[in-house]
C-alpha cells in the first residue's frame, strides 16, 4: 500500500528537476542579436520638404530674433549680414577696445550681483515669455544695469530706462503674468533691478503682442511707438496703421469737449434768469453738436481699435519685419538708427556678457 501511495513521487521529482534545468539553461544562454535587414532603396525619390527653423542643425533657440526671422522666411544670408553688421556697429559705439569692454560688462563681472540679476531675469522670462537673452542685452544696452541711471531730457530711470508713465502702464499686466501686483508710484520704483526687470519684461511682452513680432517690440521699446510707426510708413507706405482714425478721434474728442462746455454755459445762464427762445435754440444746437461729436468719436475709436487688433497679421502679410526696416534704413545711406539696430545686436551682447561672467568664474577657481 505504501508503494502505491508514493508511486508518482519519482515522476514529480524528475519533472521538477527538468523544469529547473530548462530555466537554468534559459538564464545562461546568451541572447542572440537580431540580424538587421538591409534597407531597400525607395523606388521613387523622396520629395524634399522645406524644414522649419527647429529642424535646421544650425538653429539655436537661444537666438530669438534669428528664430523669428526664419519663421518669416527671411533669407539666411541677409539675416546673417544684418546680425554681423549690427553687432559690429554696437561694439564700436559701446565697447570699442578691451578696457571699454571690461567696463561696459562690469555688472557681469560682479559675481554676486550678476547672479542676482540672472535670477531676476530667469523669473521674469519664465512668467512673461520674453527670452532671457533679450532681457540681458536690453539691460546692458540701456544702462549696463546701473540702478541710478537716468536722463533728464526724456525722464527715463533705472536699469531699463523707463518713464514712470510707461512703467505704470506695463504694471497693469503684472497680476496676469506674475499673479501679484507691482506698485509703481515714483521714479525710485524703477531703479530697483528686480522690479525693473519685471516691468521691462511686461512692456516687451505687451509690445510683442501688439505687433506680433519681438523684433518690432524691441524697436518700439528703444525708440518709441511714433518712431517705429514712422519707419514702417516710410518703408511700407500702403499699410494702414490707423493714423487717420487716431487723428479723427482727437478731433472729435476736442469738438465733444467744446460742445459740452457751450452746453454747460447755456444751462448755467438759463438757471440764473429768464429763458428765451434764443437760449433754447442755442441749447439744442450745443446738445446736438455734443452728441454728434460723441458718435463720431466712438466710430473712429472702434475703427482704430479694430485696425490695431489686426496689426500683427497686416504687418506679417506685408512682409514688415525688423530686418525689412533695417535694410530700408541702410539703403537710404548713413547710419542706421540704433533702435533699429538693437534687435540684431542682442545675441552678440548676450554672448559677450556670458563670456565675461565665465571669465571671472574661471579666475576665481
């Protein structure tokens, strides 16, 4: 009976040993590489597709103006020529020799301060989308990051040389971008680097949205809206920037104020004495003029706002870019205004800033 109970035991043991042996063989056996199949040539030639800037091996995302111009199909040779000539122009004007260069990039050579500036720039860039290299170069161009920098003739202050009025306008977008307000009450508020960086980023962000192009935003920042739009009209006279609507708005607003003044004067006179038919007629005319001027003002304002809303597409469709304005100015002869040169010099300035910062770091090691 015992032999009958255990008659399957040898078979079970043998089975377990066999499974273990197979597992061991599997673990020890090396994995054979799969032979690669030869790639057959396509029967038809591959159609060449135009690559975007990100697909270009020479493309570098750190160069925002270059990226923008590539997206507008600007020929590479023209773009490179502008970048090189603009960089040389700014270099010759701002830091023509080794001694001047060291002084010009003094903020970058102060390790502790430069680290603080970079931290502020990184934060502002992250929140607004304005590239760090742009904020670095603009701070150096405007004042070499000098907090006490100011110009009495234009009433601009601080590292980014902003007027109080412009800074207050930029600060309106602070909560949307930074999730907290920025108080701008006096020119002293523009002199603190951390605040100045944020305000400059907000300003450039708003201008880029207005024009649809960072290059044009930089020109506006450096030279003002009137200066930029005059240059656009010179180079592209058929573009409607809404100048007539703006002029009409001012004219109708002035007429509205004049009619309101007349109306109020008549009402005041009528309250103080006997009302005549002449007074009633004069009042009706004043009220009619006031209402007509108001409607005309509103019509012009609506038209102007629509044209400004359409501006990015209008400029893009017409081929208006920072490079187009740069080439137009060069064709006129003479020196290109610095505000139009700045977009193309930014990369070179930012690179030199990085060079000076690394030079100090290496010397300290």
